[in-house]
C-alpha cells in the first residue's frame, strides 16, 4: 500500500517516472516522451497523468468479499492504453462518452474503453504489448490483443460509431471515450462484479477516487458535454461534476450490454435517436 504522503508527492509533481510509487519506468516511454507526459504539454499527456495519479490512489484501497480478484488494465495494459490515448485524445474535442468500468473481454484485455478486440485491432488500429495482472482467475486469463472472445457491448458501441462516422478521424475530432473506473472485479467463481455490488464502504472509497479523477479528466479535455453510457455512469458524472462546480452538460445513452433486454431490440436505433436529439449525430456527420 502507498502512503498518503506518496500520493501527495505525485499530485504535487514531486514523483519522477522512476519513482517507487509508480514502479520502474511505468510509462514505458522514451525520455523525451516521458518528460512531455509529466510536464503536461499536451491534452493526451495531461489525461495520462490524471490516470497515473488515479492508479496511485487506487493502490491504497483494498477489497474484501465478494471480491477475490481485481485487475487494473491501466497497469498491465498501459502500453496499448497509452497508444489509444496518444492516438485519439486531442485538442478541440467537445464530447466525452463515459463508461463505468472494464468488461472481462473488452478493456480488461485491450486497455481500451469498450475495447472489443476486433474493433481495437481493426477500426481503431491500436498496437502494443499487454502484460498480465499479478493474480488471475483461471477462467479469466488475460491474453490481450490475441483474445478470441468478443465483448458484445464493445462490438455494439464501436461498431455503431464506425458505421456512423466511417473514418476514426470523423469521430475523434469531436469525441473521446473513457471509463470512470479502470478496475474490474471478480468473485471466487469468476463472476464479474460491478462497483455497485461492492460493500458500501469500499464502493464509496473507490468511487470517490474515480469521481475526483473524472473532474481532472474533464478539465484537461475541456469538453462541453459528458454522455454517460448507462444510467450509473451518467449519475456519477452528474454528481461529481456538480459537486466540483464544473459546468458541463451531462446526458446519457442506453448501455449496449446484452443483459439489457431493450439493448437487444435495436440499441443502435435507440442511441442514434438520442444522439440526434443531442446534436451529436450532426456533429459527427457534418
């Protein structure tokens, strides 16, 4: 566990890229690129720094039953995640799509939000090395970009925007995609556990860290609208940003999860209608 003093040192910029708090060269970047990251000279670097700070805070937390395994793809899949951020996080984006936390066959494998492997390797053209968490459930192994199991939510999400926008540039010149919480939780049996299923004290400590990081991210990006993917992400964003006094429009769209019967009856059409009403469709197709 890291001390409060260590976290303060990171927040105050007193931690180098080889500091024990972050591990030996956690960024995996050449010297110049690492300097740019910690100097915050680009939107992408400020975004990545906020995520490293969140990682440091999350390491101070512990989770008991029903959680048995906790994965953080922002650690073992930092390489592919950094590729995604540096490739697509840029000046001028006005909309942030916000998911809740990784799925076992999406971001947990690829380091990319809603990161269904075919979409990540194909449309998004993300490359890099994915490691493995320190402790894995035998039924939830991390195989990275070689994962053959598709995540329905991610396939629906990125497939929708690929069809709508055609080229990635048409989407990312206006929008970025992020998850509120980078952690994925599993029970002894390997069942995926969402943050609301955690014990209250652990859930509140987790979401407090994530809410604070979201405020940093929204400020770094300078977006004017946050669109929660699913009710929980929308509600957390609305609450966190309002409490921080950050004036940003917060809206929501239906989550593409196959667990949602409505999403299985035409998620793309429902979401297109909502985004059309929000003015996002015209933004992406103009």
